[in-house]
C-alpha cells in the first residue's frame, strides 16, 4: 500500500497564449476548476497506475472540500483519514500557456492546518510499503511523518516542492528523493544537474532528477548514473507531469521493479499526462501506461 501525506487543492486554471508580465492584463481562452494539489495528484496518479493508496491530509468545510474528497474517492483513493477543518480548502491559481508551460500560486488554506500527522495517520503510515511526501504541508509535519515512516520501515519518497531549505532530520529519513532540475539546483547550489545529483546521493540512497522533455537521471547508492530518455510527445499542459511521475514511480516501487524499470514506467506515465489538460484529469491508467511501454505497434 502507498500512503500519501500531503496537500489537496482546487486548481483554478486559466489558459492563455502567453502569461502576463507584471502589471499586464491579457485575455484568456478558457478557464477550468480542476482538483489538484501535489499530494492529491500523486495519490490519484499512483491509484490509476494500479496501486492501493490512502490519502492523509485536510480539506476545508467549503464546497471545494466536498468536491475534492469526492474526486479522490472516485479515483479509488482511500479518504478515511482525510480531515475536514473549519475554513477554506487549499487553492492554486494556475496560468497555462499555449506551449504547455505554466506558473502557479498556491494558497494553502486547510493544508496549513496539518501541523502534525495524527495518531490515525501514523497507523496508516506504519502499515504502508511507501509514503509519498511533498512540501505543500508545514515542513515540521512532513518531517514528523518521514521520521515515523523510517522507524516503521516504510520507504519514504520526497518531492522537494515548493523548494525550500530541507531540515537535516528530514533528509536523513528520506529513501528516495525525486527533484526536477530546478529544485535540485536550488537545494544544492549546483547549476549542473549531474553535479547536483552527485551531491544529493551523498545523503539519500536513491536520487532521481527529472529533466522534463529530456527524461530523467537516476542513481541508486553508489551505482552508475542512468539517463532515461523521455518519450517524444507534443505537450498540451505540463501542470501535473512531475506528480504523475512520482505516483507511477511509487506504484512501480511497490511492485518491486528495478530502479531503472521504475523510472521508465514513471517517465511513460508523465509523457502521457502532458498530452492532456489539467492536473488529476490528465493522469493515465495502468492499461494506458502498459500500452505505451509496449509501443505504438502493440
């Protein structure tokens, strides 16, 4: 089982030819509300990739909260431990350009109320094979969850986003770190992603640096650095590509695939996701991922 201790937001998505500069107003061509949040995205991606998933987090007592809970449950995610707290749910304002790039402003809302994992959360974490963590919850809560998972023998996978300084006690509890090249550079101060990976794997056992359309670098322990090529696709919306990658990677980890095979599986899932609009709405099913790995002629 995979547990996800993380954020859940309603994404307010505007589609434009080009994002406005500071002080500029532009006309968009479409607007959608789409359930998202890095934690919820990863949970749904893992569930669609074939894993059993439990979500640990909070929504507000507003209409968005009810819709977010319904969306997670509808994707097959166990929401037994999804709390409802007074006030608004988390939201994200997202601007998506026609080329597929995006910019995001996150307002935490109910996510900010999760200052520690509950006793019920800790029980689920202890029974999980993998715990997925991000940094859209207070970092002290993320650290507590990671340490509890390490003590229970649960594999801890961290996405260091939004990027911020990482407490040593958090990194010490992480088994797998999945960072994009910008996050890896910010954490290490190394502009070159290969040097950043080398520095990070001095602390974490398995490090993956995602490179967008160029694929991903992966290194486990003191083994070789492997470059997994990305599939050549036309991107429509890259909003949830990283979360899709992590969710699919976790599903592959539960199945005990080799690290390079797990990264290829995750890369195929991410390539499928960028060809569709939205966050949770863009994530592929297990059948779609398997078909993609077989190739177009299968």
